[in-house]
C-alpha cells in the first residue's frame, strides 16, 4: 500500500510557489502540510488587497480618463499600470474563496487557468510599466528636447501595446494548467511535480528577464538622476519640479521592487532549488506564501505613485472634487429655496 501511495502523482502549487504539503518521513505523523496556515492567511490578505486595490486603481483610472488640457506619456503608462492592477484585483475574491474551502476550487477549469495567468501577467507587466515609466521620466528630465519623440503620447501607447503583447504571450503556458480532481476536492493553481525541471528553467528565465534586468535598469536610472541633480544647479522652477517628480517616481518604483517583487523572486528560486521529494521545509514554504501575498500587494502601492508623481493627477482630482461639489450645490439649492419658502408661509 505504501509503495502504491508513493507512486501516485504529487501536486504542489509550483506556478505560484504555494506548496501544498509533501511527505516528510521525519514527521511523527508522516505528513507535512501548511494548509491551515494558508487557510488563515490568504483569505484575509487577499480580501484586504482586493478592497484597497480595486478602490484605489478604479478611482485612479477614472481620474486618468477625465478630459484635461494637458496629457503626457507618463499618464499613459500609469493608466495601463492601473488597468493591469484593477484586472488582477478582480480575481482575488476567487482566490480567497479557494483557500476558505481548504483548497477546493468550484469555479470551473477555465477560471482556474485564468488565475495563475492573471497573476503573472500583472506581476511582470507592472514590473515593466514601472521600469519604462522611470526611464521616460529620466529621459524627459535629463534630455527634455533631444528625445521628444521617445516621450510622445503615441510612442507611449505603442510601447504599452508591445509590453502587453510580450507579457501575455510569454505567460500563455500557464493557461495549459487547469484544475485537478483529487479525491472529493478540486485542486487549482497547482502543477504536477513531474514538471519540476521545466519549472526551474521557466523560473530562471523569468528571474533574469522579468526581474533582474528591469531592476538593474531602474537602479541605473536612480543613480543617473541623482548624478544629474548633484552635477548642475537647475535655475528654472519648472525643471526643478520635473527633477523632483522623476526622483519620486524612481524612489517609489524602487520601494515597490524591494518590498513586493524582490522577496518573492528570491524565495521562489530558493524553494525550487531546495525542493526534493519526501522532504518538508515548512518555514520556507510559509515564507513563500507570505512573499506571494507581498507580490500581490503591489496593486495597493501603485496608487501612491499616481498621486505623488502623476502628471496633473492632483489637478484632475481637484477638478473632479470641484465638479462633485458644484453638482451637490446645484441639487441642494432648490431644496433650500423650498424650505425657505415653506418657513415663511
């Protein structure tokens, strides 16, 4: 019986590094699981990210789409970043439900395939939108006139389209992994352990092209902007503002990289390197779960970038609030006049 059990295919959540529990001969009960930890941790975190991320990014999209006298390529990248975050946060209630039901998927095979796909499309599109946004800010600050064609709105939309196509095409393999029946439960977000070699290869490619390369470019932008600020004194107040916004953009992007994306990529790589059949490292598994939640939390931090570094974002926001106040006054005025008239009678 033991041989037959060991010969059965084992599953773990390799697409997102959410270990599902593997056999550990050192355990007294002969099992290793973090299901209870995931059941307690994921639903709360995902629902908090869902509320904050949906409201923050949904409202940001509304602000960006308001007609305004001046639009820039920076707003185009920020709008695409907000759309990516909004689409991803809409999937989080389904993930929370999955873990509340103790890893039992009830939404069908197609929805299961979309879950992992959406996670990685959002993660790497966010990484590239943040990187390109920082580069454009740097170029517009250091070489404002020589590279006008690079920072034009048309070029920004073309570049956003290229990023969407590349990220969606490179993540399409995740759509092949659907739900799996295991006893009375239906597993999702999980792959067969037999594909561990392919997963390691995919992880190294994603690590280098999806994280390390953008992170290096972002770091170089930060150093060059600091160098430009220290090298010359800029007399015009307008240029001082552009330097300040460029610096804020890169600093917030670096914080998001270091807080959300760096821990996840380190732990994911370490988990794949350390993984062996019939072994259990619960501390490492729990750390991967936490870092995955941090990676999802980038959707909550991006609205701060729009507010503090977006072009005309505060002006658009004031315009919306002013319109809302005027609309409220418009509807309340007839009521006030009626009350006044009734009081006189």
